[in-house]
């Protein structure tokens, strides 16, 4: 109102005001004023005066209010100016590129980092179109970018006026391209655009992803169990090795508590370990015993606190050292066993290092050398183990030096004498061998020796006894020839008796011839008794006892590389004989077997009971009677005996050994002893495979019970059987047995002939009895050839010596049975019948 009045007054010009005054004066002078008029004028003047007063008051009040508002507006304007200044300062000096657009996006304002990063100034980016053309030079990409941005703007206007960051590839002024996150906020009629260059961030992110992938790959490929768990002990991640160890899949493991898969013996210890890992950040080289799938495992593990995908976690790598712990325990046990063994062993043992210094001795070595172990350890071996030649007394080379030089097992001279510290002397036999570690390197030498002083004396006596036996055997050979001659004379004289019944004079002469021959035979019998040294102290003994004693005696003298395996009958095998002579005979055979294996091998010794029938006894080269016999088999894996030498092996002075290595008297003595006990000896051998010697001695049974062919009924047949054997005697004997049993027999002297016959008569032949050791084609090859002709071939292997590894494949291929030479007719009948009818 004041303003309106003021404006109205201000509009009255001075001329108009002067005219009003003049009129007023004229009116007053001409007409005068009535009282009524004067009163009206006073009232009007009073009203005007009040009005003016009110207007003045109102004007003062309004002016004051206006001034306050003006002051407030001015203060707000100042604050706005300051805020704008701060905004401009922040905008220009912000560490990120910023751009401000007006409502039409025609005016663009950018800050300093914008220019520094992209290279464009405000003049170059005057409007949004300048930005499109410069930042996105590729038209196609530019159009895609525009569309994306405009859609984002429309969405922001329709929602919260905020454009979330979008990633764009921006071209800089210098030609480089950068990956940029661009976002904006719409404020009133302006838009504030934020640009964040993320190229380096993406490279870092790519490196981080690759690093994470590399970690995951290493985690999976690590050759021992690894897991990642959270702080509560639940599995987050596990590699394949861990899954295999616990026997579960990842799906069955992830997210489950560790106690559900593996459990410690002490729950509190596991909890303490977890707390220690969290507090210290990690532990290493810790051992724990856990139970997995019901089995105890010794675990060596290390754990570390890590940040896995934004979550505090625990990485644990473990190794199952159960095998190592078991190996360590086994090593400790082996060490204890070694200590006990060395303490208990009957031989002396000295171990040295590679310098030839003593590192260990057992009690026997201490006794023989005269040195205590604690004194000898560290001493050079020649100081402790002094050896000289028995005849020349010259020092013998230290065996440790030879072992270290050659890396092989070496032995001492048989004439070596050990000079003990206390002055005693011992005849010893020894061998040295290298001690190797797991990689094959020599780390020392072990020397094993024993006192053979008494054995040497016994061997000397044995050698002398064998020489005397050979001389006696020679005399016996002469007496044996005379006996053969006398046998012919006596036999012929007995045959003449039936033609001389009618001539007393002739019968008298015949009786004279017979009596004279019998006296000569009696004299020859005495000569044979002398030659064989027929003992006078016969007694009933268990065959297995002298065999055991002979083995024990031999085991002390043979090479340690030779093993002796025994398979004795469960019952006693009682025979009548001279214990010492039997032991001597068995020892001779064992010694021959050992000498046939200079590189080591195995001697198999077995005993059993066999039944010999009359047919076998008649066809045997020995004077034996049907009955029950104790059989001893000594078989070796040595060089074997050539076929041409087999018939002569029992001849005195015949030997297959090199000159100076054998006298040829051992088996001759064995032959005589077996004969004097009424037994038989048979030898089967194959060159390169070994030799098997069978000794048969009659069992000591009251009333000399004999087993006749009538004691058991033979099983007969009429089929055709092919007998293949290179020994004429065996072919003839087998043929006679089979013919007597009713069979048709075809003979073949070797494998090649047998195969040719079988090709022609395969359908006619029902069974083949096949020898294993033959020239030209052996039994195994012959069997294979026949099997190819007739798949359902029935075969019995007949051999005095066959290896299990040769026989087993043939059994698998269809061999029915095996019959051991020599065999009885009754045994053959049962074997043939079973093979034909099974």
C-alpha cells in the first residue's frame, strides 16, 4: 500500500500540483467556504492526517521487514556464491575427470583432470557433439554409445535422476584408447558427468583373476591334500588329493564341518590349534593323528590365515606321513632286530664304512678277534681283523679293499687263519659284501666269517675216508665182475641139470662145477663185504635224522647264496642201516649239488614213502625186493649233467669237474653205501636246469612185509596209448606194463617222431604218456604240437625230473596228471585209467 501511494504521489508532476493550489486559492478567494464545508474539510483533513500517520507507521514497518528480507537474500546470495565457488573449485581440482552439461547438452564444461587424461580442452569439447565425434571416432561404435547413453538418461529422468556407471572405450587426443566408467547425476537443469578411467584397474583385475586362477590350479595340482576352511572349521574348498584321502567327493565335503570328515583324537587340541592359527596368523610343521574312514592317519600339516574372496579363511596343506612313520618304526624295529640278530647269530660279523674303519661288531666277532666292540669301532679293519695264509703265514689282502674296489661279494682263501688279539689262531671261512643304500651307492662293507677249525679237520678226515672208500670200491668193482661171471656159470649149471638126469657121471661133474662156483661166490661175497666196508653195527634209524645232520653240516660250509629247502614226511621213515655211512652218503650228494651251483641257487630236499612192485624191482639195475621204501630226493638248480656222462657218474675216479677240482670218488662211495643197505639210486638231470637224485632204502617193517602185485587189483583197459620216451629201457618197461594191462601201445623215441605218429593216428590214440626231457623236441614242445592237432588231447607227463614252472602251464593247458619215474605197474594202471575216464 505504501509503495502504491508513494508511486501515485511520485506520478503527480509539479505543474499539476501548482494548478491544484491555484484553483484552491481561487476557490477560497471567490466563493469562500461555508461552515459546513469547513467542517467537512476539517474532517477530511483529520482523516487525511490520520491516514498519512498510519501510512507512515506502516511504511516504517514494511521498510524494516523489507530490509530484513533484503539482508537475508543478500546473505543467501553470498552463501550461494561461496557454494558455487567451492563447487567450481572442487569441480576444477577434483582428482577424477568431470564434465558439466546444460539442459540441452550444448554447453560442456570440463575440469583439469579431464584434459590431462583425455587431452581435450573446453574449447575442443564445446558441446556434446564434439565429445561424440572425438571420443568415439568409429561411427558404428559411436552410434551404439549414443543409444546406450540416451537410454540411460531417459531411465534416470524417469526414476532417480542418477545414471549408473557404464563402461565405454574412449579415444584420447593422443590416439590412445582407454576403458572408462561414465556415470552422471541430473541436478535441476544441469548434468554432472563423472568419468573414471579403469584401464589400469582392469589390468590389475585381470592380473588378480589370473593370479586367482593360478592359485586354484596350483591348489588342485599340489601333490598332497589341501583345503580351505572358514574360521568356524567348515570346508570351503578341497583339492582332489584330499578327496581321495578321505574317500568323498567335493560335493560331500564343501560346506560341512571338518569334524564330519576327519576327527582328531583330542577335540580340545583341535580347538586350540584353530585358535592358535587365528591368533598367530599361521602354524607350520605340526603333526596330528586323525581318524579318517575308521583308519588312523599320521598327518604333517601347515596352516595360514588368508583372505579368500573377501572372507577370512584358513589354508591348510597336509601330507599323510603314516607310511613314513610306519617306515621309521619299521626301521627302528629293523635296527633292533639287527642288533638282536647280530647278537644271536652264530657267525662273526664286522661292518665297516667306506674308509675301511670298523663301525659295528657282534659278540662272536669280539670273541674271535679278541677286541671289544667299543675299542674296535673307528679302528682300521687290518688292526682288528688280521689274517694270514695257513701254509706261508704271509698276510692276506684285506677283503674290504677288494669289495670297495669291485663292488662285488668276495671270499677269503680256504687257508686263511685269523690272528686274534689274545694270541689265539682260528682257521676261518669268510665273505665280504658291499652295503648299499637305496640309490645303490656303497656306504660300507659287511664281513661275515666263522671258525671252521674243527670243520676243516673233519673235512680232512672225510676226504681221507673217501679215498679209502674209492680204493675199496675199485676192489668191489673187480669182485662184482667175478660175481657176474659166477652168476653165468651157476645159472648155466642149474640149467644143465634137467638134461643130465640119466647120466650120473655127468651129474657128478655138474654138481662139482656148481659147488666150486658157489665156493667161489662165497669167497667173492667176502671180498665185496670188504670193498663195501659192510658195517657190523646196523640199527633201526629214522632216515630223516642223518639227512638233517648232513644238511646242518653242509650249511656251515657252503656259499651263503645257496639256499636249502626241505619237505620232510610227517611220520618217521625207519630203515635198518649204519648211521655214519648214511650221513656220509647224503653229505656227498649234498656237496655235489652245492658244487653244481657256483653262482648260488636252491637245493630241495624231500622225503616220502613209496611202494615198489615186483615188476619195477625186476627191471631195476639194483637188487631190490618189492615192498615199502623210504625215498630221499635231493634236487638242485645247478648246471646239470650231460646226457653222455650220466651212465658213468657212479664209476670210481670219473668226474665232470675240471682237473684238480674233484676226485670222482664221491658218488662211487654213495653207490656202494646204498647197495650195502639194499637200496637203489636213480639220477635224472638236464643241462642248464639241474639234477635230481632219488635214493630208495627199504623200510624196517617187522616180518619184512612185502607188497605183491596182488595186494591191489590193477585197472585194465583196451585203448591205444602212445608212449614217448628217449630211454629204451623206459619205453620197453612201460610198453610191457601197458600190454599186460590190456592196452594197445605205440612207441616213439623222441618228440619229433611222436608228433609225426600223432598226425596220422590222432583219432586212434586215446592217451599220450610223455617224457619231459628228450633230445630234438622236449616234452613241452611236443605237447604243444599235439595240442594244436587235437584240442581235447589227454596226456600224462612221465619224468624223473621236472620243474614246477614247466609243469604248471602244461596243467593249465590240459595235462591230466604227472607220474614220477620209477613207477609201479599198479600206479601206472590207476593213473592211466583216471586220465582216460575222468
